[in-house]
């Protein structure tokens, strides 16, 4: 049986050339605003060691480097098919599952991930790994899409994200991969449960609702 790691890698390998454009379209152009909010909450300072997990094409990685040109930045993803090769001139790129970070304890001052956790085989292991590689006082910011619970917006979200997005995405990529991406939200944890999982690892957690309960950022600091 194919593992979730292998399945997710295959999906993103197949849609790598169109993912960023479709992501921007289906988020109504708000995805970059959400990423910039993530960067703001990392509280970057000169000389920090930063890790961007689930880097994809490198959008968050690039924003980190733009915001702090003296920071040392490492990008990590399960596949190298999406990452912009131009960025490797200014950062280190590592191919690895996020649940098994190939770094020593207390290596990084900041860790980020955007739209990653829904695609992981083991979220708890990932959070444990992030806690391990962060220095004491270090900050982890996680951004993702969730199934909203507010009744009025939930109805709109269900129609848009679970019907229109798969239809458009699947036709644009000539695949059924966007059906998976929609389901990855539908069957994922709530923002509240994700907060509790982070707290159970030892983080001090502040969740922030960025879009009517459907997009949350979890700001977590290592004690």
C-alpha cells in the first residue's frame, strides 16, 4: 500500500507547474496577504536561523529572505519538483518529510509552515520535531485552511471549497488532485484541536483567525 508521504509527493509533483496560480485564484488572491501576516508574526531579526517547512515553490521562504536579508534560511519539502531553483542561491534547500527533520536539537530561532499540516501523515510528530529543533524562546508560526464552523459562512465555504474548487482545479490540471486537497480540509482537525496539540508539546500558543474561521494562524513559542 502506498504511504501518505508517497501519495502527497505524487500529487504535488503532478500539479507543481500550476499550483501557485491556481492557489492564488481559489483563495481569491488572499493567499499572499496571509503569508505576509505569517512573516509579520515570526518577528524576524538580523542573524536568526530560520526554517520553512513544506516550502513548496518557496513563497514563504522568499518572503523571509526579503524581510531579513541577514537571516540564515533553510527551506524543506518532501519534493523538489516545486521549489524555485533561483532561491537556492540565497538559501539552503533540503528534501525530507516534515515529520523527520534532519537537524540537530535547538538549531533554529524561527520555524514556519504554510498550508502544510493537512497533508502530513503525523501532525503530532511534526509538532514534536519543530519543538525539538527550535531554540528556547523560538517562534513557530503555522498557517492553514480549516473547515469553518460559523453557520452562514460555512454554507458558502462548503459550496465554494468542496464543489467549485475541485471542479476548477481538476479541470485546470487534468487530474483529480484538487478533490484530495478539498478533502484534506474537510477531514482535518479544528483550529482548537491544533492549538491543544501544540500546547501538549510544550508551546505557548496564540491562534489567530484570518478569514471567517476558515484560515487560521497558530503562533507558538517554545518555553
